[in-house]
C-alpha cells in the first residue's frame, strides 16, 4: 500500500432527481472517485454511514429502504434488500460495526448487523428522531429529536431481552433545548467524554457524560443546523439556518454557564444567506473545514485564514458529508469486497423464546486449555477408540462394557461443556 494513495475521501449525499445518490471525492483536487447510483431521489440528512471502509450505507429519503453499495461499485448489492418499518430519519452504525441503529419517526430501532435480527424498539421520544451518535467505544449512543430532547442510551441494556422496564429507559434525558435538536457530536473517551448539541433554538450546549451535567450553553443569533468539533475539542464549528458558519474557541470562553456569541464578523461566509448549512466535516489535521448547504454547494475552507479554497457544485441540497482516511486503491473495480451482509433486516422483533435457538460455536483445542482440561480431551479420544474397537462384540460382557463406556462419556461430555463455558467466559472478560 503506497503512501501516495492515502488521502481523506469526502463522501457526499444530496437530494436530486438524477441517478447518483451519493458520491466519493478527493476534496483537495475536486476529483470524483466514485458515484453510487440507484438510491431514488437522494439520501436523508444524518443517514449516511460507512461500514469497515468497504460498504456505503444510505437511507432513502422518500421510501422505507436502506441502500448498500460496495465501496468500489456504482450499483447496489443485489443479494440483500434492507426494507425497514418506515422512512429513516436518522441512521448510525456502532463503531465496532455490530449494531445498526435507525430513527423512524419518533421510534428508535436497533438491529444486529450480522444476523439482521431486530434487537430492540425504543419509544421515549415524542417527535421525530433527527440524529443518532455513538460513543467511540460503542457502549452508548445519543439520540436527538424534534421534541428538543437528547437521550443517552446504554447499548447493552437497550438490546437486552429482559422484561425489566429499566432496560428501555435512557441513562440520561436532557430537555434543555426548546426547539428541535439538529445535530450531536460526542468526543473521545467513551462515557468520560463531552457531548455537544445544537438546536434551532439558537443554542449549542456541552455536556459531561461522566455525570450528566450541563457544562456550557453558547447562544447565537441564528438557529443552528449542524456541528463539527476538532480532535482536541478546542474549536467548535456550527452551521446556521441562515447560511453562516460560526467558530467557537472553547478554551477562551469565560467560566460561565451561558455565553452569548456576538462576534458576527468571525464567520465563514460563502453560502447563500437564504440557505441552511446542513452538514460540516473537519479534516484529520484540523486545518480544513468542509461545509454543505441547501444551496447545493460544498465549500472547502482553510480554517486559520478563513479562506475559501474550493467549491464543489451539486444539483440538490447537500444532506450528508463524511470524511474518511483511506487508500484510494480500494476504489479499483477489481478489488473484491468480502460479503459482510448475509441477512436482510427483519421488520419485527422475534419472541423471547427465539433466543434459545441462537447457537454459539466454541472451538476447543488443547492449546487453549489448561493441563487438567487437556486430560479430558484425551479421555474423549481414548474412550471413542474403545467404543469403536468393541462395537463388533456381541457377548454380554462387551455389552455391559459399552454401557459403562457410555456413562463415562456422558460424564466426560458434561465436564467438557463446563470447561468450554468457563474458557468462553474468561475470553470475554
């Protein structure tokens, strides 16, 4: 893999009436790397995801469908078809790529990606879910809605099939916004991280997830639509519903609970004032900002100078921007992607009894067992050979010996099961 082929690829989706649903770009040169077709009239806002840097997922803006493309192919996968219970309004993949979470109107659905099984249905929002974001360790996720609520969920508890009502309750319920929540960002550190939110009520709030406290409320003069935070979490960029992009230095704000941003000159001005800045993305080095708006423009900015570097024009409103560092050779059509999607998403939850049919395969070898455990493996082998050698005998003594051997094998099998279970539990700790 050549270093010359490594670059940050910009994935874009927009609302349009032509065939391309989303596309991949080298945003520094304006080179189009790949177009993904057949997704209808575009992808909805906050519904574009990448799986393992091998597949692109996007939700149809007008139909209850999820589209999946191999990253190096223009046409969708034909082996699977993801039909969901309704039009998806927010979509997220857990960072470990095990769970797919979708907001459909005011309901949150969780699927296990490998099996396609619906694991949970969460119904604590009162209006449409607008965005879903995971912590970097996949342990929790946050959902924001048009009801102004931001809910933080424990993923393990959410997918539990226990009848305990506590499993369907959010860990935190923040109701500090007075209008719809439009975007959420969660920093590094799992549940020791900070969570950033923006809303149409003109405020951006910062929470400490370790104790669920509100640290800061920054108030602007315009309704806010999008959010991006640099890696050090010292700079916050917010896009408004009047075409403006504001920059906030969190390390220079006075130690107050509420701060009013009034320095209107410190903005990135380039989008039409009648447009909405729907999405923002930051480069890995924190020097470049990419913005997409309802005017169909993607603008690339140099952050220190606030200079506009490049404009990428599209035919519809920009709904998603996603920056990913990758090898551009992956877009070669000869590159074969592994088949990761083996089952369609189920539209209903299975009964609890169906969990008993799930099978966990355990490979037990002498290398991963202790000395006393290996002895039982040897006993099984020796016992098996004795049964085979004596199977041709028909006299009564041999028959009794076989019965004794069966009882012994039952005992060995029980012990082997206990050893396997203990070994599995140790590996998961």
